[in-house]
């Protein structure tokens, strides 16, 4: 079952959030320090990923073009609006927390190479090990996020399942028309581009910036187009 890893990932996010809500009565100072700890960890992870690029010009162009596209379509505002809609539907007394928890957790769990690599492995080889590993990491992250950002974290399981599931379904046929060399290059540059987005998200978590990270997400698609263009140029010229 090529969607097994994706489903496990979503389930552990839900379980982690539920456990985290039972721990929400911890002191405010402790919750703040925990949130800073998460932010610092995310910053370091983003930096590690960002340094993996073999052509940093691709990363720069992807972030610039992706940010312009995201700002034009106001992706951050739309994502926040989705969180606010969920908040109204569930009638939460935690004003603003559902939207913040949903948006922050979604960005953390979706951006990054593990989601794509794991989904590709699930679809191409039926190997779910990467997604299982990601699921455990996401579960613990959801637990900690839920203690500080609230129940909104649980709703991030939906975009995670849709995102990874779509890639896994696509991956069942991907090896027929995408060369391995092209895919390896794409994953490498995607890791670097996504890493800088995660770095920006970490800065937001520790309160240093208010970068609209969701508006940078089109940069992932731009990365794919640039890598494909370079591959075609090298192949024919």
C-alpha cells in the first residue's frame, strides 16, 4: 500500500497533538522557553539543509520568484484565513491559537526534503522507512507545538496527508518519464530552497522576524522548473 507511510505520518501528528494538549497546563515561562527551543532547532535544521545546494543561484532565483508569486496570490493570507475558518467552526475559546498552530505546523511538516523523498520512496519502491522516520519526528514536534500553540496543530495533518499522498500517487509512474539524474538534482536544490524557508520559520518562532514564509512556497515549483531547464540545456547543448 503506497499510501501507508503518508497515513502513518498523519496519524502520529494527531496523536502527538492530543498528548500535547494534555500537557498544556505547564507554566507559561516553560512553554515560552520550549517554543524558543523549537525555534532554535528549526533554525539549525534550516541552515543544514540550506548549505546542501550545488548551485546557489538556483536557490536565490527560486526564493525571489516564488516570493513574488506567493505575494501576488497572497498565500499566507489564504492559509491564515483557512485557520481562522477552522477556528470559527470548532468554536475554540483559544482566540487566534488555532490559526497560528495550523499555519506554523503545516509549514514545518510540509516544507523539507523528507516529505518529498519519503513519498517518492513510498510510491516508487513501496519503502515507507523515510516517512515512518518523519512521522515519529512530526509526532514529537506536534506534541511540543500543541503545548504552546494549541489544538490548531492537529489540523495540519490534513495538508500533510494531501501533499505526501499526491506525491506518492504521482511517484508510482514517475520513474517512467523522469531520469534519476534529474530527480536527484531536483531533490538536492529543493532541500536547500526548503531549508531557507524553514530557517525563516525558525526566526519567526523565536520572535526575531515576521517573515511571510507561506508566500515563499511557490519557490518549490520554481526550483523544479529551473532544474529541469538546466538539465535540458546540458542535455542538448
